[in-house]
C-alpha cells in the first residue's frame, strides 16, 4: 500500500514498483509553491513593458496561463482542492507584498490598470479551473 499526499491509498502488486516515492509528492508541492513566488517576481518585473510607445503588459496576461499550469501541476500530485489553492495563495501573498511599500518607500506595483490586469488575470483563470474541477459532477449529464 502507498499513501498519496491526499491520503488516498493505492495498491501496488508484489512485482510492481511504486510510481514515485512517498516523499516526492510534498517536495513537488513545495517546489510549485516556490515557483509561484518566482513567476510573480518575473511578472512584476516585466509588467511595465512597452511595445514602442504603447504599454503592453504581456506579463499580466501570461500570469493566468502560468498559474493555471501551476494548479495543473498540483493536480498531478493531489486531487484535494485545498492543495490546488496553495500556489495561488503563495502568488496572492507575493502580490500583496509587491503592492505594499518597501522600507525606503518604494513600491513595485503602480496604481494603474496594469496592476489590476495582473491581479485579475493571475487569479481568475486558475480559480475558474479549480471551480470547474471541484464541481465537475454538477456539470456532467446524469
């Protein structure tokens, strides 16, 4: 018997080897949470990018895709909804840290539409994905 991160027991035959060691699932989850912080730092750095003379916040739009991929990575390790929220919680915490003032009074995120775009594009698509995955039984035909 092997116990996954979410507590589900899977049976392993005598000749078969388990797919992954027991310690690998929490390690992958921790790496994905750290990756949420790292991707937020990159997104914040590239948010004020310009294409010519026009503001072009591609990082804000890509934040949704990256966060959905982080949630998919957690989904490969655990099926629990609480575990799927961990990278988003880390990303949101990092966003709040970047939105607050530093010790010298500097602020990384300006008060403009690009910051709002980063917030909504970074949180709404993965939250919609989690909602659909958790409530998939509601949307199936009976």
